[in-house]
C-alpha cells in the first residue's frame, strides 16, 4: 500500500468533521471522493496520513466551549487497512472519550468492531453512532463494485453486533447504480437487513448515483472492465449529467419509504442528519443504569 505523511494545519471542519486519512484503498468503482473538485494532489490510492492529527484533535477539543458530535469517514474510511497498524482512529476515539464528546463515524469495514469497547464507553456518556454503507445484497456483485473491503454480509454482521451492544446505527443506501444493483430484489434484501438489525435510520438520496469530473472517468473505466457495453448506454441516456437516476427510481423509492415507515426507521435525510449532529449527554443516573447498577 502506498502511504505518505503530512503535517496538517487543522483537523476539525466548521461542522466538526475530521479526516485523519486522505485517499482510500477500497477501490469502490463509484467513489465520489475521486472527483477533481476535491483537489487531490496525489494518487487517490496513495494514502495521505495527517501525522499530527491526534495532537490537533486534542487541542481542538480542549478549546471547545460546547460539547458536540465529531464526525469522521466522509472523505476517507477511518478503517482502511493502514489503520490496523497505525491505530490513529482508535487513538482519536480515546481522545473523544477522554474529553466527553460524541462520535458519528462512517465506514464500510468490519474493523470498526475492534473499537467496540471505546464506542460503548462513549455511548454510555454521550452518543456514538456508526454509519455503514450497503449497496448490494449480492456478494459476487459486491466484490466487483467494492472490491477491497468486506462484503455486505460482514457489514450486516457488524450491524447486528452494534444492535446487540446498544450502539445506534445508520445505513447509507447509496449509491444505487442504474442497470447494476437497481432491482426490487436487491433493495428489498438490504431493507430486510436493516429491519433485522434494528437500525436507527437509512440515508437515501434517491435511487441512482452522482458523477463528476474525475469520478466519472474512473467509473466508466470500471464499467468497461466489468460490464461491457454499459458505458455506452450511460453516455446515451445521461450524457455528462451530474445526477444519474435509475429508471426504477420512483418504484424503488416508494418501496424504501413504505418499508421504513412500517418498521419505524428514520428515512427523512434532514431528520437523520440532525440526529447525527445533535450532541446528547446522558445524565449520571442513566450512565449508572447502563453499567448494571
């Protein structure tokens, strides 16, 4: 794996998001983070590590006047293979716990369970939310569109483990690729996983994907590699559009909303993002009861 270290000037965004790593090795064919607008000055698979991230995080949290939720995973998965040795994500969670903040992390990796102990401790005092992406229930297809990360079956096991340990979970049902995973059977299977795992919410921006300069070229190269002829169909139907909706979008969205409504799963994106950003400190008596006293 390619990796290089840099000294960062800051770690938390204005919305309290952080990315300790920049770049990714998952190889997801649809990844938006490859887009030119994010101005990567290095190869996407050459992981940039912010070597002073932990010192910056500690300093930033120490200066905060109000406790908040810290987010991570929006641009690079915090549990890429590199994390196994560096443990920067784990150490960041320890700092977040030490200063009494909450965490909302996003990942596709079952490595998150390594840090279940810290997540439970954070969730006892405040709130720890794990967000997991699910795109397909077909394991073979998952290996094609998300080649270098654990498959949906393992992510489903992660969701059930989180459920059993009282850690709230949110699923990203995104992206849904036209003519690849945009079938009723696939969406039903994913929703059934979410129901069984008792997830708190499901984020869905519609049945489709978005393509920008940079991500489009990579996506099309992978279509040529794995789905011969499909690129030409995309170009004919969508041209250079940013939004690439599935022709089945309306029916699939109706299925999505109806299933969530029936099973009391949050499915309004604004409501879910409000939940993810809302810091909730548990009163002392509740912390005691969670520990079995």
